[in-house]
C-alpha cells in the first residue's frame, strides 16, 4: 500500500508541471465538508443511509489542482441484516486517504464547476453488538472487524464564491462515488457533501 501512495504522488507531478502553462501560479487550498452517504448495491442491501465528513489540502492553479483528501463515512447496518445474524445493533464505517487531481472550469468566477477523482488507501470497519448469556444477560459484547484495501473515487461539484475575486472562501456541494476493492464486487457508496473551500 505504501508503494501505491508513492506511485500516486509521483504520478501527480507531471500535472503540477503544467500549471505555469495555464497562466497562474498554484496556491495552497483546503476544504472541509459534511453530508449524507448512500450505499450502492450490493452493500445497499445491508446498510442504511449514513453520514460523512470530508477534508483535504493541496495546491491548485487556474484550471488544474491536486488534493490530498480524507473521508470518513458511517452507515448503520439495517434491521433485516441485524435480525438475520442475531445482533441488536451494528454499523459499518469507511475511511479513506486519497490523492485526487481536480479540473476546474471557472475557479476564479462566481460559480466553479469542477471534476475530481483519484485513488488511495481505504478501510472498512464493521461493528456488531452481540448479546450473550451469562450473569449479566443485558450486557453487550462488541465484535469488530477491520479491513484495509485500495480504492478509487470520482465525482463532480459546484463551488460558489461568497465574496469578491480576492475572497478565497467558497461554499461547495459535491457528489463523489467511492469504491473499495474488497471481495468480488467491492464496496461502493456516494457521499453528497456540503462545505467550505478556502
């Protein structure tokens, strides 16, 4: 996995070399957002809609940028699945750290449409609270399973300038598909994120 992250960072260097050609010196940018996350089949048959947090930092020119993104998504395991395995509660959490090139259509304008996508390290954490018989019958035993795999993501969003040209703060809304390479069909989900870019 360490080799994959090094490869992604090196692969982003040719894009960085093109920034001057687009007529604007790159500058440091960051973002933070929260939103809702929807699982996609086949995991949608087992999970409920959840929530997510996203954040990142990187550099961006007028049209091209590269971001180092982090995402955390929490989705509850649905009642049918919990009933089938005999657990009263459970959830599945995903986190990712990825390198994502970004293409901006109009970063300096009042509204910017952008495309982004990339790859990196993903983790899936599955927790169940299982009842057990004993001297304390109402007690819960936590079962947890954690898996690390590579994954990819891609999506699009809109960023809205909240001030003049010199104001670097923008509010944004984006939808991004995340896919973790696990099992035969993998695990996919779409966080719809609202937040601030600065």
